[in-house]
């Protein structure tokens, strides 16, 4: 008899154990299911598109930025870890127009599940970018109008283009996560409104400036110049290239004298070393400007977004290009 009792006891224990295991499995299964539904996993190539994407995605997305914030995206190559981040996401956002050379390669090698957003699609694009490169460019060919390799990639610096990029990103989020489409569209409307205010602020402030020429270190401001009637001259050419040649420095100094230029703009991301030398040599002012390809430590602390960056640029442009007599020198 006692044999049967202990057998039944053991069976009861076994049954309880099986039920416990099944409950745990069901509950944890439900959890991953709901988490998947709530957070869209987004990966963005570098800070400008990362910031626009986070403004559209808000708290409904989990977003990762690939190029470290203190680094320029030109010529950056992804690590194995970065490649895994891309593979593990639902949506990959990049600017396009050649600024992220790696993005096209990934797009070709990826399966159909990952949604790719080329944010600059449909933006107003400026051509003739490569033609201005200095004597270091040995591969220079005559580019035809409309050749993508000759496009200026910094489209987001025109507020209308930034709104277009936000629209492309929003469309991808809605496709990948239709349940939150209303939320993403509301954020897009908000972004459009802010971009339109920004555009008006630039038009009002830069309409009748004394000086029209920007001396900058990174040739990234073609879109601001084109939209608001300014011109730019870059000391360092594009990207994070090395120091300018003595010949280039002489040209810049001649230009400053000839055109009575009284200020130089330095890249807030990469620092002011060369601008400082020029500013001291020529006795001119210097102001920060950013192409918003990343943020410096201070801007990170303040969680600088696209609009903060663009208003900082506007303030510098007003101070630097405004009538020196009005400032009271
Ligand atoms: Zn750039």
C-alpha cells in the first residue's frame, strides 16, 4: 500500500513541476510578444539623421546612433559590433548622397526584412560639390549635372530638406509599426511647424546683411548659403582632412583683406585651432558653427537637437556677418 501512496505522491509532484514550467514559459512568451509590439528597433547612421528620427519616433522607438557623436561621418567605417546593431534592427535610417559609403554596401547585402530609409530621397539637392575640391583630389573628373557622386550631402542644413527627411523617416516608421502611425504623424506635424518657423527666422535675420561670405573650416554650408543668399569658402576642404597648405592659407588671407571680411566660423564639433590662428593673424572675430554631424561634450550635456544647432548657427551668422558699425566697434 505504502508503495502506491509514494508513487501517487511522486506523480503529483511531477505534475506540479510540469504545470509550473508551462506557466513560466507562457508568461515569458507573452512578455517578449508585447515588448516586440511596443518598441520599434531603429538604427541611424550618424547624428543628423539620428536626431530627426528620434524626434519622429519619440518614446515608441528604441534608437541607436552608429557614428560616435564626437566623430565626423565622412569616411567612417562600421565595426563588427555596428554591423550587428544594424542587423538586429527593424529600420535602418541613413542620409545617403555618399556621406555614409558603407550604407549602400549593407543595403545590397541585407535580406528583405530590414527596412532601409534613405532620408535625403526627394530633397532639393545641390550639385557641383566635388568641383571645389582642392589639389589633393587626383581622381577628379568632369561631373555631369545630376551625378550623385557630385551632390552636396549636407541636405539637412536647409530646413525644408530637414522636414522632407522627417517625412521619409515617418513613412518608414508607419510602415514598420502601423499601430503607432498616428503618434509618428503628430510628431512629423510638429517637426514641420518648427522647420517652417526656423526657415522664417533665417529669412528675417539674413535678408540684408552687410557681408555675404562665410569663411568656414568644413565645406558643409552650401544649403544655408543657397537658401539665404550667402557664399562659403572652406579652409580645409571637405571631411576631416588635414591642415590646409601654406598656399591655401595665403589665398584665404588675400580673400579676407580684399573683401574686408571681419570674421571666421569654426566647427564646434572639431574645434577652433586653425580658425584661432587665422583670427589672431588677421585680427578678426571668430564664431562657432555646426554642420550637426555630431555634438561636442557641452552640446551633449545640453542634449542639443537639430533646432538648437540651427539657432546657434543663426546667432553666429548674425553676429559674424552683421554690420560691424551697428555692433559698436
Ligand atoms: Zn560633412
